[in-house]
């Protein structure tokens, strides 16, 4: 009865208890974990064997051995009607070490002694659930390198969260890679909202109790979007300021490295400023901007900071929501200002964005055939390249005009010196018909 990761179409949980006292403890715990209390049935091990002989066994099965005269023999009979991969938790009233060891040797996941307590039951169920939610074990020689990607917007509203959620979905769905999405906008994050999920309290619990963070906590706190994608986010009250030294975030990233192949961090600018150590183990930083004067100014500042504080990370510049033929700054002027090429241009597509919101899906999931979705898929493929051979990201733009290297070295200049304001202003006056 050893477990496998997939649960197919089986029920996640079922229980067969001999007495009402045990059921009264078990049902509220099952409800808290999102399972149907009705799956907690009256009747012990014999009843479980009869029921499962004509129905599919659940992923997690809790059985009461209290009325069993020969527990080991009955457990063997249970194994004959259980599907492979079922995790079995036994409950009994015999406090005997030899029985406990024999039960574990027979394939039981755990043995709980009556009287049951909510905490005892919850811990056992969380451990059982973690077996199915953990990534599949693989041959060590074929293990892929973990890749951590942070997406940072130069300004609010440039679409950094849209790109972060789309990339996470692509990694998990198209590339079948176990992926963690960490939305660090604790008060106003939209990661869960984009995926049509409730954010839960996982991230705030981690911030409040960093010492509790481990593999089991991660499994319990994260919300599953699909078989390969889990999100950790929050919707903290506006009246509750963020009180942390950032250690919780570092521990979360460490646990993600053990449990997933990809980590996607939606990283607000203020979090980057307050907790620069968040990028200590990040492989790729995606800087998302719009082609505006303010976007250019803050792109310059972010790229300069990354060059000094995150030299180990590949930096990709993405211009998002780019209008055709219209812009506050054209591409050439923008690239001259930031002293490097834009790697990807994502065209503005308000209809596609509205369609994704209506469907409760990520942008790229809802608009696979759109030009913007195609660019995002190309961006995801470039990031994945770091996992296959450890090489630098081949971040070429769609029109082959990209450059994966940083800004060209040169003498330090002032912020205004980085903009050819005369050229920009002249261009604007010419368009307005003003003599220059």
C-alpha cells in the first residue's frame, strides 16, 4: 500500500471508525482540510473491507482496528481490496510497540492510539497528504536543476503579476514541471485571484511563525491550482502592516528548492528594497516595464541595482503592453536610455486580458493563439533553458533584436544624462506641428 503521487479520479479521503467519539473528533478535522465529513463512516476495519471490495479505494484511508481480533490478518485482507498507492492510517486502543512495528512493516503509514485528539489526527492526515502532493521521485542521474525566477515590475500596473502567473502556469502545464508560485504582495497580491482560487492564510502564517516552515507546512499552506502548480499567497488586512525580518521568505525558498523544480516569485519593488536577500538564490530576474519615461527611469535604477547586488542572476527585460505605432518613448530611445536591448516585446491586447479575467484563467492559458501569449511562451522556454544545461538564458526578442547581456560599460552619468530629452521633446513637438 505504498503511495504514489497521482490520485487519479479516486476520493481523497475516507474513514471507518467504530465509535461516535472518534467520529466526532475526525469529522471537523476532515472538513477543515477540505474533505467531505460524510466520508467518515461508522464501522471498523471489517466494514472498510466490505465497502472497498465493491468501490474504488480513496487516496487516504483511516481505519479503526478496535473491534478486530487479529489486526495483522485483517490488514492483509484490506490490502487485497485497496488499490495500489492507498495510504492507510490505522486507529486502535492497544498500546503495544510490537503491534505498532508489525503494522508499519505491513505497509501502514501510521498508527494512532485512542482516544483521538484533533491535533494528533490533523498531523497524521497532513503527513499522508504530503505523500501525494510532493513531486514524483526521479532517478538522481536525471534530476533537473532547480530554477528560481523572480518577476519585478518597474512601476505598478505594468503587468508583472500577469507575466508571473502566466509563466508559472506554462511551466506546470506545458512543461509538466512541479512549480511553486510565491506571491509576495502580501496585502494586494492577485496571483490566487488570477487562478480563480482563494489565497488562504498560508503566507501570513509563514511570516508570523517562520520556525514552523518545513515540508509539511508547505504542503498544508499552499493552494493547488493543478497537478503541477501550487501557490502561496495572502490577502492580509490593510490594517495589519508587514512585520518581518524576511527570514520566513528565505526559508520558504529553501523548501521550494527541495519540493519543486521551478519557483516563480512575483516580487513587488518594495519587497526587493526591504529584503534584497530574496534574490540570493534566484537564477533569473525578469524586469517588466512599459515604454514610458517613468518606466525608463525606474528600469535604469533596477538594472543598476541588479548589476551590483544580483550579479549571479540572468536579467531579462520585457516591455509589456506595447501599443503599435504609439508610445511615450519609442523602443530605440528606451534602449538607449537603459543602455541595453529589450529582450521581449509583449503587444498590448486589452481584449485578451478581459477574456482571461472572465474565464478566471492566466493570460497565456486563456489566449494561447494571441501574439502576446506567443511571446510569453518564448520567454518561458528561455527561462527553462537554464534548467537543461545551466547555460545563460538565450533571451532573444521576437524580432531578433534582443541582447542577453547587461548594459554596456561606461562612465557614470546622472539620471537626466541617460535621456536624450532634447530628442524626445523635439519629436513630440514635431508630431504636434510645432516648429523646432
